[in-house]
C-alpha cells in the first residue's frame, strides 16, 4: 500500500509559487526572529516545540508548510525520522496504516484551509491525493461564470474531469466558441453519457443564442418593423434573402460541430428543439457549407433533422425508416456498422429495445464493444434472456450464459 501513497509525493510543494500566490514558504520568508524563537525553546520537549511551529505557520497562513509540520509532529510521536516528513518509505509496516490515516486527515484539513483562501488549484493537490475530488468539484461549481478564473482551475475542472460541465462553461467564457469546441472534441469520448449530454446542452444553447441574435440583427436591418423575440425557425421562415449569395450568420464549422454534439442531448431537454432549429438552419446554407459526415449522417443536416425529429416524436416512424435505409452493405464493413449503431442507439433512447437488440445482434455482434455497446445488457433491457443465452453460447461466454439461465 505504501507504493500508492509514495506516488502522492508533493512535487508542487517543493518549489515556490508565483507572485500571485497568497502563500509564502517559510524557508523563503521566515524572519530571523522566528528561528531564534524556536532555538530558545527546549528541545527536550519536542512536541511543544513542534506545536509552536504549527501555531506560527497557522498564523502566517502558510498552509503547505503546515501540512509538513503536522506530519512531522506525528512522526515525532511515532519515533520516526523527522526530515522529509511526508515520505512513507521509512514508515514501518506496523505503523503505516496509522500514519496513512493521519496523512489523509491532514491533507483534508490543509486542502480546506486553501479553499477558504480561494486557492482551488493548490487545494486540488491535497484532495486529489486522498481521492476526494467531490470537495474540489463543489468549490468549482460555486464559482461565477462571468468573472475571470485561474486557468489551472479550468484545467482541473474540464481536462481532469473534476467538474467538466462547469469547466466547459468557464472555458467557453474565457476562450470563446472556437477553442471550446476543440477542447470538447478532445474530451467528449472520455466523458460519461450524462456529462456528454450536459456539455452538449451548454454548446447548443450558446450557439443557438449567438446564431439567433445574428439572424435577428440581419432581418431587422432589412425589415426594421420585425417584432423582437422570434425563434430562429420563425426568423428564417420565408426569408430566402438571408441565404442569398452564399450568406451565413455564424462560423459554419462551429455549427457543424455543435449539431454533431447535439446528438447527445436527451429527448426531455429543451435544447433538443434548439438543436433541431440549428440543423434546419444548416440545411438552408449553400452546398459548400454543408460538410459531409460519417454514415448515417453523410447528408449531414437532413440526417440530423431526422434524428432530432425522432427524439422529439415528430414523424418518428419516417425518421426511423430513413435510418434503416442507411444500413447497407456487408455487416463486416465499418460504414455499415456505424449506420447500424446510430439506429441501435436511437432505438434504445426511444425505449424500443427489442428492435435495437435485433439490429445489434445482426450487425454489431463482433464490434459492439468498440461502440461502447453491451449486447448482454441490451438483452436484459429487452427482457430477452433467451437471446442472451443464444448470444453467450455463440461466443463461448459461460458467465453470461449462466446469468441468462438464472435470470430467466
């Protein structure tokens, strides 16, 4: 167990922080009087001397050095060497559990003191070490999105996954849409489905508001008496002039990316209707701005319109039929599997699990894992334990075969 703790050695604590930091290291800033005061104390009473040091560090709000001092005190109690107090290499096996518990408690205490000083990035060093990311997540969630935020905090929130949705909002505020889309593309596949959906909602709402505002401005410039507050769909309806001469009102690559992200939005989310309007706007653009996608979204905007309509229960059967027709070719071909997975995923989201299961077994029996799809779990969702038994037998999977027998 000590190896796990040794990997938590505090590299950031072994070098000075920049000038913006509120923390100054004792070794760099402690006045000579403090050293003299410690020298006057009786070394025959080591705990009293260390307690004085701890009191001094608390008064200076020197939290990093306080962490070391707290561990030094426990080492003195345990009769261990005092130099490098955070190291666990020299802690005997019989004392290791006790020392590790104190290590955790001290890290938690110092982390909270740093949070009280607003030093989230520095506090993260401690809470990450003791696997208590939720404390940092709560602190990040409480931050306002309309003010400047430390880049390290954004890095922790978004790229280290501590508070990804709030991190995305902060990144969007400070870096703009273009950089945020790039950042989200890098993180999207690693996120849990619920987090992907939440991030997609943020991006859809931002792009929709920007695009709707731009279109409204263009309409009012041409038709000054236009009443305010119309939706994007209402603004573009019957106004072909908005798209004449290859005109557009938002970066078309941003539109393409956000519509793609929007496939993660849930059917109960208000942003799904906004995503549909974004796709409908995109379908009106000149051909050179309608970038192709991967099957079954090769015809990018029309296919996404169908997809969003299916989730919104608008012409749902026609939409599902559209995606069925995109599944062509050999089941072993990647394009066929991608088209099949898109429909399987859509059917699962519509709670049509038996239909999804039939397609998954037909086209994805050997590649489901690559898409993050579990056919055994889908069998359970569909309550088709007979299909699970057959599927498991065909793959030589004794565990799921047994599970199917017992569940049925």
